[in-house]
């Protein structure tokens, strides 16, 4: 393993390595050049590759993503930054009607290899227009892959996989993880899209965590293990396509399932997983499938309200104990 | 600008080809049995499509609208897979998945019609970006109507194209109706091409029914774009002979308006001009029309013999 690096530099290194490897890869977005984005994720890329491959744009989310679709259809591999995920509402048109449908709609005449980076920012008091987790909207779009890294290791591996993928990929990165450090493997590696990872093996209950909720789930597992409960922890990593086989196999072993995600519970990823598990695994379940997720309201700027809104380790521990109790 | 005799005949032939294709399509659609979905026809606007595309090669790209048959034929797409597409058959250019409003023919540089008004502009800047990035001298032309000038896509795309100096020709066919709403209701200025100045780009307003004029103006735009000078806008005043869609009763159109515009039909005008100039005689004109009719008839026969897609097609090609 190499020396520890921060999550945000793992993303940065993945992009830079892919740009060195493949001249068709470029980055584009607001502030991606000299500033390197609001939190410096793309810092230094413009110095190595120049403004032709680190393209600063006007504040025009729709045109940024439209440009990526047109460029990808013409043979390039754009990596776009959309900044806070709420801003993606300004380019749902391009992602849904254009990027996700183009290959199918045109009878496979084109490929649309592009990556769109969007940042979730729960926990920072960033308020209703800067904190939302909207991944489930996009996970319902055939033709658009959605990944949610949770550690520096998979942040790098998933970014490299996303850039090499011949399809549009939405890459959802959590602001609160940017400063997490970990040793990452030396040299070139990818984290495969469409595969979840069993982070902790156990026998009593399966916990599926989504994106940054891995950090909360790890804390919860530590607490639960001290109480003699052995959860199996699965990091979902890809939201579309879902790796249900790994989840089914785990449920077969534990007979209980809880899903934790930062996005709202209503119409969320947890609902989709729960529905699939009860369809396929009904006889293997000893308890209803449960979810720990945000309530059906808006995320608050106010710290006390935001804390109540966001799922965390404490809420997960309580839910698991209730399910096993 | 001196336009050669061959080019003049080519311009005329392409326009007749479009008109023949769309008239036949109209007839088949109205018969109600063979052509599913919605149909938006462009009779009357052929000079804009042809005058533009006659300046382009297959390596140059176009994006067009939900009313896009004319542009795609003008660019040189084969009529057979186009017709099969309208019939929803497996040999259609998009395997019968796209239909009239969404089809593309990538090998001829037709990068897509679009069901979303204005959206072609956002995609066009991307293909133009790739043309510049790959250091080609190719250009992208994007067609849109007066209605699309009200979209955010128009501003965002033009502004981005100008900022990044992208080789995009914005081709606006003023057909006077944004679906069913007259231009005077939704555009506050006389000429939308004036807006190009706001992006530091050239913009001209011309008679969009004069195919030679369109051809000449677009050739200037192509030269401008190939020289790396950024986008260029051409606004052509033309008219949509049919309603927004086939079946539209057109009750919003003042009495006599269509009849006035039919006198300015771009094909009729050009036919008269070429006869007068002695470029074509009646016999040759008749011959061109028959040749186009034969091509369209062959396309219809091709479409009719092509099977419907199997159900499995619904699940193919979602991912590459």
C-alpha cells in the first residue's frame, strides 16, 4: 500500500492519471481550472494539462452537461463538475432526456462516455439549496450509472472505472469525506462499477450503507459488536446497477436487513432494495426489512434541525437493537 | 458569390427530395395505419435546411429539431432507413426506437433530432468542442425555430460557444409559430439575430426562402467557424405550410396568411429562377421530380417489407 492520502486527492489523482493515459479525457465545469473547484478537488490539473483540458465555463449547468453529451457522442471522455448536488436540478434534462437515452434511442449508433461529479454536503449547515442527496432520482434512469464512493480507496478506483466506462456515470462524492485519509494501493487499479463490498463479515443482521453512511455504519458496528451483536456490513458503492446478488447472499446468512442512507427514506434506494429482497428472499427473512434514512421534509440549515434530519450511527444502533430485540 | 450550375441543380434537387418525402409521409400518416406516433412536417422551410447542409460534409455535424426530416435529408441521409424509422421498423436508422422526433444518422453527421425544444443547441456546442479539441476544421450547425429562442438553452449555448470560441453555426428558421403561438407574442424584438451581437458574434437576418442566399450566407459562416473565430448566427425568415403537427387545425392562423406564403414557396421560387436562367428546362425539372418520387417510393417499399422489432429490442443497447 502507498502512503495515506485524503479522499479528495484520491479523486484528483484518479482524474490526473486517466488524463495522462487517455488524451480524450478532459475536465469541465465552473471553477475547475485555477481554483480547482470550491474545495480544491481538481487543483493542479490545469497546471499539468492546460486550459484546453481543464475547461472553466460560465455558470450554465445545462450547457455544461449538454456539451459533455455532444462531446462524448463525438468521441471524447468528459469529466464534468456540477459542484453541489442541488445544482444538478439545472441539468436533469441533459442527464435524463439526452445522456441516458441517447445510445438506446439512436439504435446504438453512439456511445456516451462521460462522468458527472456532484457533491452532497449534509452536516455542514449548508441549507436547503446546498445539502441534498438526490441520487435516487438518477438511479431510476436506465442508461445512467450512479456510483457513491465512501473511502479514498474506492473514491480513486470508482473514478477511474467511471472514466473508462463507455456510459454516462454520475459520481456522487460527499463533502464530509473529503478529508478522510487512507492508504491506497500503489499503481493502477479500479473499483468495479456494479459491485458492492462486504466491509465486515457477520451473522446476525445485514447492514447496507450508501455512500458516506459507511462511516456512520462502521461506528455503529463497533458499538454493536461490543454488545455481542455481529452485523455484516455491506458498502453499496454503486446505486445503478444494484448488486442485489451480494445482498441476497448476505440476507440468506443473517435473515435480517437494514439499509442506511442520507437521502430521504421516501422513494429512496432503501425502498428499492427492500422491495427486491421481500420479492426474492421472503422465506429467508426473520424480520421486516428496515430503513434508517432522512424523514420526508427538507434539510435544514439550523444545526439542531439538521442533526435530527440526518441519519447517523446512534439511529442505526437503535434500529438494529429494535430489530433484534 | 458565383454558384455553379451543378450546385444550383443540387440545391433544387435536395429541396424537391425533402418535399416529396414529406408529402408522401403526410399521406401515409393520414391513412392512419402504418406510421405510429406524432409527425411534425417542415414543408415550406426546405431552403434553410438545404442552403445550410449544402455547405457541409459528412464530417461536419448537424443537430436538428422535432421538425427535422428536411435537415437530415439535406445532409445526405439515405431515405430508406429514414422511412423505415418512421414506420417503426427494425431497419430504421435507429432500429425503430426513435421515430420522427428523435432520429439520428451518425454516419452522415446527423447527430440527432430532439424532442426537447432548444436542446440541440446544448448538444451542438459539445460536438463543436470535440471538433476543436481534436484540431479538426469541422463545424457543427444547429437548427432551431423561433420558439427555441425563448429557452435558456439558446442563451447558455450561444454564450458558451462564444466564450470557448467553438465552431457552431446557429441556424434559426423563423417559421412564425412557436408550436401555435405567433412570433409577435413571444419575441420582443424584430430580429433575433441581433442577439448575436450580445455574444460578440456575427448575426444576420435573411430571406430564408431564397436557397441561394441561405447557401451564400452559410458559406460565410462556415469559413468564419473553420477559421476558429467562434460561433455565427443566421436567422432565415420562412414559413411552415402545415400546422405544428399533423392534425393541428391551425385555427390560430389568420385567413389568407398561408396563401400569401404559398406564393413564396422556396421550391416554386427556385424552379422559376432556374427556368429563367436556363439552368433547367421543364423536361429536366419533371425528370428530377420523378427521380425523387422514385427514391421515396423505394423507401416506402423498403419500410413496408422491414419487420417490426422483436420485444427483446426494448432491452438492448441501454448500456454500451
